[in-house]
């Protein structure tokens, strides 16, 4: 650590209260028992087992596939979050690399290269007090042998993501997956079915998500929903899904070569959600009260069709 860091008591109190902060990955959370009693090494192991990530800041971060590749968030994710997500989520991230626009891909690669180690104290001159104290916490954690798994897994995930970005970056003239001939051996994903905007299906998906927020959808339907004790979706959730898919399907945001039920199935795979008795729901969803309510809200936004 270069120089002597002076940190005020309020900042130390805040940062120690959030000594290790869990970063949920696609909505997963863990018990905070070990955190509350100060057994942070056990809490870190618990977070890793769950497949979540870790930050030393007090900021309430969360990660999904889409937020990870959103350049508005990627810089913070690279600088301040230990990538302790599991191999399955890493695979999901790598699967999205081919659909990133070349500009986004190069920018993410540059940020990851510059921030290959989180909490790099070379950035000390530009750091606020809380971040300065996080550099001290990081130094202490690295010197302790109890957090080796956290650091090892972070570097393994960063190396795998960086390699995927580098491999794609050296072949920028490859056609985007949206323009590839259909019929590949793997099933089409939701992003394959979304019409790209500015060459990126993720950009179109982000537009859809923004409009759902504007329409005040009750649920974040692109994250796994918490089911009831009898393993049912919350009341109104199925109608929200149907309103989103039907509305944007009718406005050509989904590739029309795919049927409506194919889009539903791809959505289930992408989000991790499901609908019991789906075939019955598919034939009846337009009579669902939640569908009617949220469809009306979307209609009031006067969203144009894609040409």
C-alpha cells in the first residue's frame, strides 16, 4: 500500500458494517447468520457455495446476464466485485459474447484488462474514503489464508471471460448470430429470437426492460421469481409474462419465423421461470386479468412497431 491512508471514523464504521457484502446473481441470496456474528470467512464460503459474488463496498450491487454486459455497470463490476459466480453462470455469460456489438465487446475487454485485479490500489489517488478503506480490507484479506478460494475463483472467472472476449475480438468480421442460417445443432435462445437494434439483441432486450419499468410491471420477469410454499408463481406473474411476450411479439420485436409458443419456451430457459400447465395457459392467457391490466399499460406507452 502506497503512502499512509487516513480514513474517518464514520467511513470505517460504514465499511466495517459491510465488511463483506453479498452480490446476488440472478436473484439468489444466502443466510446472513455468519455475517452478523463476524465470521466473514464462513460467510464468504457460503456466498461462493450459492454462486453469488462479493464486494467490499456498501453499495447494494446485483448481477444478471444482461446487467453484466451493460457497459453502464461493467466498469463497477470489474473494479469492485469479486467474480465468485459458479461455472454455470460463467457459461451463460460466455454464451452472450457472440451477440455483443463490437464496440461493447472492445470496451468490456479494455476495462477487464485494466482491472484484472479488483481493488487495485494503483487507483488510490482517485479513490474516495470508503474505497481507500476497501483497499486496506483487501490487503488484510489477501494476507489471511482464509479467503484463498475467493481470490482464486475470481481470477479463474476473469481469465475465462477475458479469453472469450479476446477470441471474439480478433474476428470482428464474423457475422452476428442473429444473421446466421437457422438450423444449427443447438436450440435457438431468447436472444436469437429478439430482433437486434444497432446490431445487438441485448440492446433491444434492454429497451423492452425499460418499457416494462415505465409500465410499472410488478415483477422483474427476467429474473427467477420466488415461488410460494406450494411451488406456484406469485399471483399475477404469469399474466405479466404473457403481456410482455404478446405485446412485443405483435410489434415485431421477436423474429416472426418463431411461433409465440417457441418464444415462451425460450423465455423460460433464459429467465429460469416456468408456468404450470403451460399448454392450457397458452390457449387462455388473453383472458387473464393480469395480462389485460399490463397489456393496457403497455398500450398506453404507444410503442411503435419495429420495421
